[in-house]
């Protein structure tokens, strides 16, 4: 729904030409799959809500998050956002919309006044995965687990036995060390802590550390 709301300049429509069983056609509105479509759509959203972003709402592609520190403030901000959509003829999907909630899933994370948590539904899927038997399987697992790496201290260090198998010319031997790393990551994901906003009244200490394989 999002991309198709952006019209394509008539002189550029021929660039989207495709042929199928029913004939040859060209898009009049921006479809998925075009190389510049994501960037174009995001610039469009930023242009529409430029004066609202970080003040009353956040935008990531076609995901909108409107917030407020009280019910009345949130209601006012929501009204302003919907009015902007109406003025710019931007259509929203009602079935995917949630209004006036205290918590919700945003970009794969549970957001609430407590902070940021992992999405339990996604973690449940990861926790049931068998240990990888191929390089592709390792990439898939690390991709899923890595999405929540901010919740796991020393993620790079723990996952090192598996990432070693991704290196060129490394023999694929899923050793006991790899199995332990796999189990540790799954265990830490199921017990992931809540990330909260920092206390800006307290001093900050910057600690830097690096090694050959972890940061």
C-alpha cells in the first residue's frame, strides 16, 4: 500500500515496463522491486513529517510511531499526524494500526514505558531451532540472533566459534565448542534484559576494548 501511493513521472513510466501472459504493461505508481524505491519512499515520508519527527513521532519506512507523555498529549499528537496524512492524501492501513496503547511491537522489539525488550514470539522461534549443519544454517541463525545482539553482552565473543566456520577455507566442523556457543546464545536470548533509557543526571564512563575477533 505504501509504495503504490507515490506516482511515477509519466516520462519515466516506460522504465517499469514488463510483459506477462496478458500483454505488456508499465506501472503508473511506484511498485516494490525498483532499485531506488526504498530511498524514494523514505525521502517522501521524511518530507511529509519533517517537523514532527523526534518531537511527537518516529518514522521508519512505512512504520509510524506516535508518542506522548500523557493520554491527552498522545491524542493531540495522533490528531496532528492523521491531519497531515489527510492533507497529503496519505492512506493508512487500519487493520495494521494500533491506537492509544501503553506497549507494542515496533520493528521487532517490544516498546513500553519500562524500556525496550525482545519480541517473545521471535525468541520462541529461535529457541526451537536445531543447531546448524551447514554454513547457510549458521548464517541464518546468527542473522536471527544478531538482530538482538544489543541485549547480549559479549555477543561477538560468544559467537566466535561459529563465525570462524564462515571464514574462507575453514573446514566445517560443528564442534562441541560451537554447540556450547549455540546453546549459550539461545539461553541468553530467552533471558534477555530490558534496555532502559540512561539517567542523564549521572556521569558517563566510556570504556573501549577490542581484540582480534570481538569488540
